[in-house]
C-alpha cells in the first residue's frame, strides 16, 4: 500500500502551472510596506482580516457587485516564496513568529497565521461541516434557530465544489497516516480518511509552513485572488486599529501600516478606508474582540466565553521507516470519541525542527533520537475542552488570552494520550513518548502505559498547543448575553458585522475552518441581499 518516499522532496516545490496568487488584477493589491503617505479611500464594504471568515465574506460581497476593501495586518507571502525551514515560515506568516501563548495554570502556545489568507495558509486543510448536534445546541441554548443545516447546506456545497473537498489520495497518504489507518481498530475505533481542501496534494507533509504546490486551497490561493478578480482590493501589511463608528453606525476602518511598527523606525502611514454600507470584522477569535473594544464597543460579554480545542501529540519510534517528509500532513482521524469523551484522535506529520521540540532526552541520547527522525510517527488528539477563558486588551495593543483547562478536560486529554500510547505499541513502536511530566518520558513496553492512568492532571505537565479558537464575541438572540445577534450584526453599532469564530457560542469538537467559511458566506449573502432589496424598494 505504501509508495516509497520520493528521494528528492525538494522537487515537489517546482510548479507545473503559475500559482493563483500571481497575475492579480492591476492595482488590486496595496502593499502597506511600500506606502509613504497617508491614504483615504472609499468603498461599500470594508472587511478586516483575509483568513477563512474575511476572504469568503469579501468574495461574496464583491460577487454581489459591491466595492470591497480587505485590510490585512500581515504580508502576502506568495507560494513561490514558501521556504523549507520552519523558522522563516513562522517569522513571516505566524503571529508573533509562533510565540503567542494563552496563560493560566500553564502557558499554552496559541498558533495563528498573520498573513494574507490568515491561519488557512498554515493549516492542514481539514474540512468538517458544522455538526448537527452543535447546530441543535445553538438553537436551543442561544436561540440561533435560523442557522439550520438547510440554510448552511448550499454554502457548504458551494465551498466544497470551489475548494475541491475530497479525501486524501491513497498514493500520497504516507506511512504516518497509513499506520494510524491500519491500527485504530486496536483502540476500538473506526479510522476515517479526512476530507480536505485538495487540488492535487503531493504529500509533501508541509502544510504547517505553507503548501509549496498551492494544492491546499488556503485563502491566499483561492478566495482572496477570486475576490480581487471580482473587483475587490486588498491592503496588506496594514493593521486595523479600530472601526470608525459615528452616530452609532460603522462608517469605515482606521488602519496603519504594520510593517514599520514591526521593524521599528519611521512613523507608520495611516490608511483610512471609508465604508458606505458596512464593516465586516474577521480578524479571528483573538483579535476581533479587541478591535471591537478599541472601536469603543462596550459589553459585559465582549472578551468572555473564549473556548479552544487544545491539542497534544504522542511520538513513537518504529523499526520501519515512517519518513514524515512524505505523506499528507494530516489525513486520518477517528470521530468515535467526539461525543462520548470530547476528543478527536488524528495523525499529524511534523517537520524535523517542529518534532525536535518534543524529542526526549539530552546530550548524546537526544542527538541519537534526532538521528532516528525517519522512524518517528506522530499522532495527536484535539480536546473539546469545556473550560472557558477570556480575551482582553494587553500591553501596547497586544492581545491577552487567559485560559485554564478544567479537571474533566485534563482527564479527557490524559485518557487520549494513554490510548494513543497503547496504540503506538500495538502498531509496532519500539519506544513511545507520551509527553507527560510525571510518567516515564520514554516508554519501552506496553506494560508501562498503565502509569498514564495516574499521571498528573496539572496542565503544566502536558505540551498542549491551541489552533482551534472560539468565542469572545458571542452570538445569541439574547442581547444581554451576547455581542452579536443572529444576523451577525453587533448590538452596539449598526452596519458592523462579525464573521469569524469569535461569534461561535461554543466550540465544535471538529476542525472549524469550514464552519467559519459557511457562516461567513451565509452572513454576507444575507447582508448583500438585504442591501440589494433596500435599493430595489
Ligand atoms: C497550524 C494550524 C492548523 C490548523 N488546521 C486546521 C485544519 O486543518 N482545518 C480547520 O478547519 N482548521 C484548522 N485550523 C484552524 C483554522 O485555520 C482557523 O480556525 C481559521 O483559519 C480561523 O479563521 P478566521 O478567519 O477566524 O481567522 P484567520 O484565518 O486566522 O484570519 C484572521 C486574519 O485577520 C488578520 N488580522 C488580525 N488582526 C488584524 C487587524 N487588526 N487588522 C488587519 N488584519 C488583522 C490576521 O493577520 C489574519 O490573517 C488550524 C489552525 C492552525 C494555526
Ligand atoms: S501535504 Fe499539505 S503542503 Fe504538502 S502538497 Fe499536500 S496539501 Fe500541500
């Protein structure tokens, strides 16, 4: 079943056709790095953020014939410039070069894209529709009864057709995924191939540092260029300071060039984008609440009810080669424990520099293990944590996230790590690294796995990472319990819409990008239709 890994993985980078992020309409990209004087321009709608929520909203509004501007804090890193090394990728495409954390009982890295396309450029392209039980829960507890599967279905269908959602091709699966597929039944689970945005994945295992062949369909090679082709314009390396709200109505966005702030030196240029019809905020769960706060929105709910799916990985060394440099970064999962145990086990390939931070040992022992990278498999689990945290303004315009996993969340994480560790041994691993402080950091036999049952429940003993983020600008029909109503409009200001996962009243237990895009498309379509019918009346 397993094709052999290509001897020259670099060859995967060579494109056969021009990438969609080249040859953009003239004048459609205004690069903040090159601006030398203040700008003041007028549009119908201004969209803050070019990630999953923003790109789709901009495309929908531009397709309806509106004049649209997107303002994006990060640079446009083109497919041709995606490099091999993790450090360069993190510095150019990740917020705070990947060092952002959420604080609480422990510090958990909070990974977000900060570039055109947002986190979709550095994610694994896994596409999950909003689960029916979440839709029912939102209707019951938050009165969101017009967000139904019937309403969302046409949007999911359109997104899936446009972004070519399909399961990974078996010939590029790679051994890390295959092993999980072959052995998940040992933990009593049914493995499934993930559905992904995939136009020709070559199995380079490099989704987390940008797809070198533009197969992944992140927003920088799909909805952003498609919006520009419909007449939208994007202001890159421009950070939205605030939404300009006058007489209770959003009338534009005030931004400044962010590159200069980053490198220091000369005074940033101010970019004023006027919005005759409205502003859409899609700067992500962490940045959106603070943009609203900086814009003068005050609400007891703003910044509260932040949720996440903290993830934790387990590594194992095998006699057979795993060769993580070949294979889809993430392609196999099991959904069997989502409802019963609130976690989702899955595969994840790690580039050597990323894997290195979790390789146990020091000195010679560490070097020897690193030398066996070709035999390393990594699987992980995303926990649908019940815990809620807060997002608040931090020092100097930064964002401060506080979050501590509760006891039930920790029990779920611990159980999942035990299951994956056992499954690694049953799959043939000669040693497994559960990654929990307080139990042996290297386990050499399956008999040792039972030690994990008594492992500490202190989050400081685990190496969590959070990439799926929700809440902090909650949507509900109850105005006192939310920031945004079921029409995605803020209660506090007219013509101000929020279309990212900050409005999600709860987390999902599955990967969020697809739901964010479908909800954003639904919201923008409804706003565009209302605006068009107002013109016709
Ligand atoms: C490593 C990783 C792997 C993941 N894997 C998957 C996966 O396989 N499947 C899945 O469904 N989800 C995955 N996710 C999560 C998914 O990518 C996000 O949930 C989704 O992209 C969030 O969409 P968004 O529009 O809210 O934010 P983002 O996509 O993060 O976009 C927000 C954009 O807003 C910009 N911005 C922020 N503040 C400002 C400002 N003040 N002014 C201007 N611009 C601003 C940011 O720079 C960013 O580009 C992953 C995430 C990461 C980090
Ligand atoms: S594994 Fe990811 S980065 Fe590599 S070709 Fe496939 S989609 Fe692109």
